[in-house]
C-alpha cells in the first residue's frame, strides 16, 4: 500500500519496488545486450527505447539504494546510467547533469573528494551546454528558465565549496590512513601500540570535518540525511543474498 503523509514507508514497499525495478532492469539489459550483439532484429527506435528503459530503471534503483544507505550500489548504477544518458542525449541534457552532480554528492559522502569535485564540474558543464541549447530551442516555460538559472548558481556555489574543502578532506584522509597504519603495528614494550584514532567518532564513524558534510543536490535528489527514519533493505542488490529487513539505526 502507499504510505500516507507523515507515515513511515513500509519496508515491504521498498522491497517490492526494488524487485519490480530490478526485473525491468534485467529485461532491458538483455535487450540492449542482444542489440549490441546484432541479435533480436530490433529497429533503431526499439534499441533506443531499450537503452532508455535500462537507464531509467538504473536511475530509479539508485534512488532506492540511496534511501537505504547502500551507497556503493547506487554509485555503480548511476555510473552505468550516466554512460547511457550521455549516449542517448549527445552529452548534454538536464538529466545527465543531475546524475553527474548526484554522483558528486555520493563520492563526497565516501570522502573521495577528487571524484566528487570532478563529477560536479562535469555536471555544471553539461547543464550549461543544455541551457545554451534551450536558449535556442526555447524553454518549456518562463518558470523553467528561471529554475535553470537558479540551478546553475547553486552548482557553481557547490563546485566552489568542494574546491575550498577538498584540501582539508585530503588531509584528514592522510591522517586517518597514517593512524590506521600505526594502530596496526605490534605494540611496543611498555607502551600502547600505534596511535589513537582521534579522527573517528563513536561507533567508528568518521567525524564530520570542514568538508565532510553531504551537500544537497540542486536537482532535489534524495537526501542521505533524510533516511534516518526509513528501514533499509540490508544487503539487497543484484548478485547479493537478500536478507531479512532490519530497522535502520538513527545516527
């Protein structure tokens, strides 16, 4: 059933959505593979429709993975989706820019600062190209144009923030790696082994530093910060063993 306003979404709803979308993804993937191998006898239009279906199902699966904090699965799906959108849209479209910037936010959460910055720069570049085309062909409405101009400003701000915070993130990562290496060394006689993992907070989670916070997508992508009350699907994903649903612990 659909969750009512203000009501927590049922875990079964997520599981059903995942299964339906993954079934669709698998079907479209088989069609695309057959077309690439010259099999199936599909027309050019049918091949494009299969690629559209595969890309859209990957995008939707990534949204569910984000809601359930399965970041690596979401990144894998979005990277594949990005390649398909780039092919279908000639390298410039609003949806392609959105995938780039969402990947940027996810890489930032994983503290892969360089990848995050590059993804957001690519997203900004793609979106500006789309806007140039829209100026010629015409926007759907005046509101659509105003919205696009606001998104560009937000993306430019986001890129600037990532550039500013990248050095501190890289420094924190280097310190963390050094601490982990030292902690793994044998204990010295008369003293404690290694050094204190001062960069980790309670439960082993990395403390949020100057550049450690997730950044909201200008495209209103699902927020990682909003998943606290949602039940996650555990190890749900292609090629993984499905386990029973467990409530997500609030951080």
